[in-house]
């Protein structure tokens, strides 16, 4: 099974976590849909956040597939109105707990739960797309590499990272085939300055 992780497109920054896409984001999502429309995709999942669903919608239309939303693909949760005294997730002491804020082990567990279910019914000919957030990328890479330590990779909006799941392989169960592929955003219509929006923007 091939798993194509896609970071949501550029969104309108606001205090709300459920942010719609910006005009740039809609253009990025459309470009991604054009790029993948000619490929064989067997399943499409998305975080339930508006920016992820709006990113996946043109892809679902182009592929003729339903888009399944799963809350386990959402960004790490923070329901506090004022989080000025809360350290970033992986800078917190292991015993520290903050009301309304999801801790890193709980986040890893829910992301791993989704991945485990996906793999339980996996077939070799499957090729699935998952539209999610940069924090989920961090968690999945940490789980899939088995490193047990902090891993952060740069992820552009609508960039595609492809992992191949190959249970029983002597060379390893997971193979990273490509990371941060933004080939669909290259060319005269996409000046370099329009491609930014790195992992610090969730």
C-alpha cells in the first residue's frame, strides 16, 4: 500500500482553528487535484478541519472518490483561549498536564490508532491520500521511523509525502519514497515566493 500524506493548502490566518482556505490555498488545492487526477488512487481521507476538507474537495471531485473525514487526523488540540503559559507540545515536561491542551503522547496515540486501522486492511494495490496537518506529519514520521525521538521535517502547503507499507519486508515495513513534493506548484504560474508556508504554520 502507498500512503500519500498531503498537508492542507494555505489558509486564512485567524484566531479560530477552523480556518477556510485563502485564494492562494484554493489555487494550490486545484493544482494538486490536476496533478493527481491522472493517477490511480483508491481512497481519500481528511482531517475534519475546514482547511483540510477544502483542500481535499477538488481532489475528491477529480478522482471520483468519497472523502472520509476522521478526527484522528486533526492537528494537536488546544482548546484554551489563552495559552501564553503553555509550552509547545514537545517542550513540555513529561508529567506536565494543561487543561484543554492535548499532550504529545495522547496525540501520538490517536494518530497511531488511525494508521493501525488503515494498515489492518491494507492490500498491496491500494494507494490512499490523507489530507492533514503538519503536526500529524511530525507524529507519523516519528511513528513510522521507529526513532522514539523528536522528528520534524519541513512541509509546504499541499506538499505530498509518499510512504510505502510493505509488511514482512526484510528491508523494513515502511519505505519513504518521496518527501515534500511540490511539483504541482512549479512553473511560471508559481513564483518561488508563493510556495512558502512552512511547518510552523499548522
